[in-house]
C-alpha cells in the first residue's frame, strides 16, 4: 500500500475533488468563513483561492505530505495569508478558542475517528464561532444505505479511508455542536457516493 498511498492515491483524490459538481457546494462552505480560519483536510488546496475578504487568514491542515506539497499551488493563488500545517484532525496543535471559523469539505468521511476530530474542532473554535461543512455520507433511502454499508469495508481500503455510510448530522451533534442550518440531497453521480450534508454549526 506504500506506493499506492503515497504516489497514486493523492492524485486520485485531487481528480475526484476537481469535479465541477462539487464547486458550488465548495464555494458555499467557504463563503461562511470569517476572521481566522482553520480548514481541516485541505487536500490539494482547491478551497484556498476561494476565501474572500471576510476571512483574515487561513490555517490549512492536511495529514498527507504529498497533498500538502500539492496544496502549495492553491496557497499561491490565495487572496489572504495561508499557513499550511501537516497534522491530524484528531489532535489539533492549537490552543482552545484559537479560530473564528472551522471549515471541512469532504473530509469527515476519511478521518479514522470523526467524533474525536469534531470535538477537537469544537475546542479550537472561539465562543460564537462557526463550523462550516459540506460532506458526503449516509443516504436516507434504506436500499442506498444498505449498499453504502456493504461497500464501505472495501471502499475505504482503496479510497484513503473514505467511509460511505457516516451520518454527518448525527456526528456533528454528538460532538456538542448546535446545527444552525443544514441541507441534504444528492448531486450528480452514483447515489452511494453523492448524498451531501451541507450547513453550519456552532459550539
């Protein structure tokens, strides 16, 4: 798995995240960002050029060294200061209340312990801060959900730990967040992979 994980998978992730169908959802999530921003799972940096004047700076966190290198291109195109940090979302190396906004786009599916990561995000948010997210996860239709659960054990091995069957809103609430708004629905593509949860929450 070393060669695949280090040389092939980062490029497959970048290709998947480049899909045009994701772009409007990505822009909506980033539009929620204000003040100091922590982006969890920055990947190859697709979000970085999208941050606007309401954000003061972005700390882009990514555990993969290969994707951190790829994200440097996005950082060059950003309109505000960007700090790239290689670290795990489950152990954020920041003080309590360090950020006004936390952003997560298609990240919670692949974090080994998403609840622990969400609790860490809540910890580093300042009082009144916002967690903005767009994630794919468990579909409401029983038939689709069955296939998501059947496919996940195999899928996570070939897709960098990606789970198809996580119920994102339940995880966000379980971490102690209060959801402000949330929208759900399918985008174009196979139903087992394209049921989205998009919204924001507060500690």
